[in-house]
C-alpha cells in the first residue's frame, strides 16, 4: 500500500478503576502489555500498547483509573497520570461495565466530556450478561450522557466484538506514518515489565491483607547465554506485611515468585531465574520523594 495511506494515532483508554481497561488494551494489542487484577489501582503508570499492521499503527494509552479518592500522594499521582494521558490523543475510549452506569463512572465521563476528539463508549464485560436484551436500553440511555461518536459493547476478556471496536477506532485515526518500530508492542522496557509481573502476582494472590502500597524494584536484570537472571525487591510498608508475603516457611513468597517467573518466561520467550527479596520501608506511599525515586512522577 502507498505510504501516504498509512494511518497512525493515539487512543486513550479511560474509565473507573477495575472496569477492564488494561484487559482491553492487552486484547486489542494481542499481547500482554499491562498487568491486570481484580483489585482497583493495579495500573499505576501510563503504558502504551502498540498494534502495528501493514496499513496502520494504533497506539493505545492505558492509564490508571480515574477515581475520587483521598488526598494522599499516591492518589494524586494516579489521577494526574490518568488525566494527563488523554491530552492530545486522536480518540478516547470511555469504558463502562455492562451492568450499567455507576457513580464511579462520573469522573471519567467528565474527563471524556472535556476532550475535543471523538469519544467512543465501550460497554465491557458483556460475557457476564445472561440477558443480552438489556444492552439495548443501556445503549439508548447512554446517548443522553454525551454525544458519543460510537457505542460498542465488547468482552475484553473473551475478545467478543473487539474487532468491531478496532474498526470503529480506525475511523478516527489520521493518515500518519508509523511512530514506533513495527515490532515494538509497548513503550516499557523488559526490566519494567518484570517488576510489573511480580506486582501482578501479589495483587492476584493476596487480598486486602496486602494494601496497594506495595512496590517492586528490579535490582538487576541480566541476559546470560541460557537465561535471564533477575533480582527483585518487594517494598512493603509494615513488618506484618512482610510476614504475610513470606508465609509459612516461605511458601507464599515461593509461589508468588514461581507464578511471576512463568509469566516472565512467556513474555520474554526465554528461561528466567528470579530472586525475590522483601524490604520494609515505613509509610513510603505517602512520601512524595520516595514516590519519585521509584519512578512515579516521570510520566505525567
Ligand atoms: N468477565 C469479565 N471480566 C473482565 C473483562 N475485562 C476485564 N475483566 C476483569 O476485571 C478485572 C479488572 O480488569 P483490569 O483490566 O485490571 O481493569 P482496569 O483497572 O480498568 O485496568 C480483572 O479481574 C479482569 O480479569 C471482561 O470482559 N469480562
Ligand atoms: Mg489497569
């Protein structure tokens, strides 16, 4: 195809925490670029997911969820990261759940209303609906909220109807040359992803006993002839949290490490050795300076 016909643009994915934004980006990109879990605030950094075909390059911006929260440093950071990610994009996907509009959707709706670009409403998790006829009134009622360019019901988890969503998005993407190499799927390094995959397993295996103020530092990441050797430190706020993460005889830490290592091997296509350590750093999630040193603050 003629280079002049190539399309490329940025698409911001916004919505309340836990509505399925990261799952949707992974599904649209066709590869895991962002970690997901049942817990709100799993996504802490803005991450790009890049899908390149012969005639287009779609760059999805997966942002932390927009939420009403307290005034702590972490909450402020998350909201700034969420609002900053929609600026200057070609299209916004506003994601809500198939069970309908909730109060928690209002901050994201207001963010979407402020944008000049087309906003596509994505109704996610339709696989959970036993009665599909309930979608019709939801679609009709949604038209009163704002002038959506399109309304597309999908299941980010199963991929149902996501091709239709991609086709909708393409209508708002301008002619533009590719902005990333064709084989690049994310703007994040393997090192960053390694830390995220550890965090994902912690969020998936532990409930409220481990608050979201847990962070992972990659101390070293080395490619050796037969494997990738990774040393990581899990940073928690309290001694008690360290004990929970370790578990009896270290069993839980071992299992967390095993699962993260398997995910890393899948992502990197290589054997992985993972060394995991835990450190206690009291009150770090409310300390703006420590947040910066961990990388929060560079990408807003
Ligand atoms: N049943 C169902 N669950 C979904 C779907 N999309 C996401 N989820 C689940 O919803 C939870 C939150 O997803 P996540 O992508 O992390 O949400 P985010 O906070 O908006 O990024 C996870 O447990 C996902 O597996 C979907 O289409 N159907
Ligand atoms: Mg997310």
